[in-house]
């Protein structure tokens, strides 16, 4: 959010990039493990390979998950606390106790082979090289035979062979192309506004990627928080490498073979996002800044007067007293609790920005208590480190210290009591003004599990641990509500604490396309709750660009519009009457789809599969999708094709194999081919997989304005046979779902000649929605003559009569859709339509 410092920051990008290219020494300076001299099993699944110069640990955690660690110098056990290289203290990994996995060991003069039910790990003896095979003996991944694992001083790196037809995806927040072949990427959280497609690094560090080849996928997670880099064939087309300037060479190898299998296992390892409050999936409006209070009320009033749905309004830094966090500017916001209470009655929740910099001011409570509790980062000489941010000279909390996180979390009490419910963590790369590095001095000391390590080791996890302190603090202060935390900077596993957005983007068509790619990369890197600033943070979009961006935003889990200071207003009604009407209907679509969106997000919280998925992720065997980021899957069933070009009223779409339906026309289409989709400026091309049963609801102005009634299930008939979809519901706000207070239901369709059966499975869980109607819409249903419910006929009526009855069915001849209306029974039941 540093618009004032954009010029000198952007000018520094070139210098930063040049320094990153020299991250690792020339190959001639590297040392490698050499020949295996001994092999021992330390415990079941954990094996040590010693050479004259090093020890390599290979640990089989699961049948498809293996950890590899290189200890230069022959270290075999965690070293003393003074050495920060070898302690088994990962900030990312949360699952360390794994059930015992059956491993068979074959030991001969050439190699040791560890075999599980899904793969084999071959550790060659001379020199020590590791390769992974599937059970059929095919090589999945292999160390480069010449280089392999190496170190040079405190630098560590590994080189891998690179098949010509393998593609690489993930890496968290990366702009530019979807596949990262022939590129060099760096992990170092950096505040760089107005970034471009080649800008690297950016705000987040997720050192995890997929390799996909011939429809088969593996993943590698390099768990090293120091500045690290990945060269994916840029230096040599026959090999890729990754490494860091310090710390262990420690990586996890995950085998699919499906990309979804890799992601499930990765998020099991590092954690998954918590189920968000339902209101956080509504439309959110922000700018730098809505101030004073009268302007906030005006924005809220305009949303309701124009009947444009919205759930959240953000307050940027100008709500504070002199940019001091945890405070209010009493001139601009004289009665914040009353304001927030009034807005809540109108359906709005307030989110506030919180930066890590604590103003150096002896009259400021946060500074005094932070100083008294030794909660601030210190220089090696013990003095408190300070640097300039928005308030001026600031101290910075040490979020690697548990006591500091507790102090930080408790400091939100005043804001929480005032009614704030959204917590926007910004500037947490961390960003520092007016210093060459743009961040905290790398020599500054962090607690780091008591190891007292330098900022160079903790830089990439600073934002993540800030969000941890925020999430845990709000969880304690408001125990009956799920926290909503949003962050700009984080690390692998940070999804456990916060949603993410893609930082300070630009109002341009290029950035709209980049936003899609960046959200997809983040999604498959474990960060399922993701979005971008709709309309662009910097600059002013045309009405068309804003409308198209808003349409794409319907299908990003975080749907937030945002704008920089001194920019023209970018609210949905600021582009003339025609675009106001278009934008209203776009946001209405988001709210109508909330039952599906909430179901998809609940699934992500349980199994790690995100809402947004690249086509190659869902269809890894289709070569046409290897580089394609201009369309994507939202959940299992929706294919989204945003319009990314100015003036376009049509666009090319590649439909995967199988049957598909145009959402807008209900026309059935055959997949496995390219089509040209209509794309008037009023709507986004959207396609539904045949076999889907899509849950939808009535329009509302905010998520909890009214209970869902009716709950609609739109049946898109499968080609033949059966298919099913899931539906999930709970109270949307509390943690009672963890005790079983939820409703989960499987709805199945069976397609027979002249007949379709919709089978509502018995609900799981104890959550009981208020009494309501169910509507079942069957697309392509105009030929049906009779509808039965559990074997008993229900009456056919006109479409106009149906709304007044509790039970009945009708056909809309213009849409060709059969609509049945029935009470929402709390049991299993079957609806049958037949010709």
C-alpha cells in the first residue's frame, strides 16, 4: 500500500533482480556428498546415509511422502541450540507424527531401495544420488547424475534432471505465465507495488511446486525460510535446481499421481485453511481510505439504495490516530462503536487495516507495553531495532516469540469491543521505508524457538507469524465467531491463519489476466482463500475493465474491490447507469451461487482442494491445458472463462472431454473441443459440467439478511448413468460445526431412458435450517410428463402458480427447464421425472 514510495521502489527492482541471480555460487565451488560409506536405519522409515563429508537422511513418512535432508559435515542428529541449521523446528509443517508405513528395503552394492505401496526411493551409492520411481519402475524424479545435492559454505542446493515434456506449476504468488519452465524464481517477501509480469520476488514465499508429465504429477516442498531460489531450466534445459543461501537442504517429495493427490498430501503436511465465516465470502468494498465516518456511512447507504449486495467495508490507515495501530482518530471517527453498530444493523461488517510497525512514542500504550514486555526485534547489541513506516519511526514485534504473539493478539481488544470483525494485516513483508533493503536489517535477532536467529532466516515467515498472532488473538477475544484475517505477506502453511490477496496491482487488462494466474498459482500452493484487488489498486479502470474484473471476481474466493489514495472513486456505481446495472447483476450472481461457493470452501478446509483450479490441475492428461491460464475450474463443476481483452464480445474456450452446459442458455455442449463463447459485456462465459447438481439461493443484499429459502438445486443431466454433488450448510459464523452441528448432504442423479431420478441422501450432522422449500430445476426437462416424490405423483401447475404452492411442478417452455417445488424434508427422498 506504499503508493508514495512506488517510484524509488520500482527503480530498485532491477538491482534486486540482479542480486538474486547471483544467489548461489558457481558450480565449480560446490561440494557434494560423494560415496555412501555406511547405511543405517535409525528407526522405522528413517534411514541415514553417511559419506566422508556429510549425512543424508531419507525419511518415509507415508507411502507417497518422503523427506530428504542433507547435513553437510556428517551431522546425524539435531545439533545444539546455538546452531540454527539443523533444528527440527519447521514453521510450515504441522503434521510430524505419521502412522507407520510399510517399507521394504533392498540393499546391494549399487544402491539402497526403499519401496512403499506407491513408490520406490533409490539411493545410489557412488556417488550418492536419489531418484524416485513409481511401482511400475518408471522414473518420476531424479537427481542430476553430475551435481545432485551440494553445498558451498552456507549455501545449499540440489540439481534435478528435467525431462523435456515436464511442466512446473505452483510456487505460490508468481506473476506472468502459469507454467514456470525456463524461469528463475526467488522466495523473498518483497513490497513492490505496480509489479509487472516479470517482477520477482513478490509479497509471499511458498517454496512448493508440481512437476506434471504425461498426466502424472509429483510435488516438492523445499522447507527453508532463508532467501531461496528455483531455476526451472533457465540455466540449462536439461536440469532444474533449487536451494537457499543458508539453512538445511530439506525437501519433501510428494507423489500423486493426480495433482489433487499431491495437494491433499501437501496441505495435510502444512495445514489447511480454517472454514471461513460465510459473510467473508460476500462482496467486500475497500479503498485507501474511506474517511471520515460520514463517508463510510455514505458508501454503506449507497449500496443499499442502489440494491447492490455488499457485506464488508474496509477502513485503511486513516482511521487511526497518527497511523498508530489499535487506535481511532477521534476527529474522523468520534464514535466508532456506534458507527459499527449502526452499519451492522444494515448488514455490514467493518474490517480494519493493521500494520506491524509500532510508533516509537512513550505516550502510546502499544509501544510502552511492547517495550516493557521485550516484544520488539533487537539488533545484535540488544538495542531495539527501529525503522520508518507510516507513523514515522517504528519498532517491530518479534512474532516468532509466542509471548509476543499473545501480547499482540490481546492488543486487539479495543477494536474487537468496538465491533470490528475483519483484520487486514498489511506491510508485513515486513516493509520499511527509506532503507536500501526496504526491510528489516538482516542481522536483527528473532527468538525463533529460542534459537536467537537473524532476520535473514525469519524474514519470509514474518507475515505468517503476524497473522498467526492476529488469528489466535481474535479467536481468544471473540471465541464464538470464526476470525477473518487477510494478509499480504505469508509463507507456506500461512493458510492456517489468513486469506491472501495479491498486493498492489494496477488497473489494466494485463493485470486482470495476471490476477487470474496469480490466484491460480496461490490456490494450488495451498492458499485456497485468495483474491486480487478488483479494478486494480493503482490507476483508474474503464467501466468495461471494472465490469470484467468484477465478473472474474465472482469466482475468486475473496471478492474485494480496492483503490489507492487520490484515485477516482471505483465503487460499482461509478461508471454510469448501464455499468451500474451490469455490476449489480454480477454481484447478485455471486450471492445466488453462495451455497455452491460455501460448499466448495468447506471442502477446501477439510481436504485442501481449492475453489480455483487451473485446467491442467483438473485435467492433467490434456496437453491443450499445459499453458492455459485464461480459463479455470471453480470447484469440480464450474468452468470459468473470464474476458481478459478490451472490447471482446466473444472468446475462445476449450471444453474438456465430456458433456457441458452453457450456464446462461442451458444449451448442452460436447466437450473435448474448442468453441467460441458469446461474451457480451453484461456476463462472463460460464459452463457447468454435465452431471452437476448446482445448489443456489435467492438474491439477498448481504449474506445473513435472510435464511436460504428456497434452496434451489439445478440438475444438469449426465450423459448416462449416475453422478452426484455435495451440499454443505451450517450457521455460517460459529465453531459449532466442529461438534457436528452442520448439514452435509449428497444429492445423486440417475439418468435412464425417458427418466431422471434425483436422490437426496440422508443429511449428516445435527444442523437444522429453518423451515423452507426446495426447488429442483432439471435442465433439458421439457419432455417430462410426470413427477413423483417417493413414488407419489405431485401436481403439475403453471409456472405462475408454482410460487404460491408448497408442492408442485411446472415447465418453463422458453428455457426448457422442469421446476419442481417441495418441502425440505429432513430425510432421504427421491424425486423422479419421467416422459
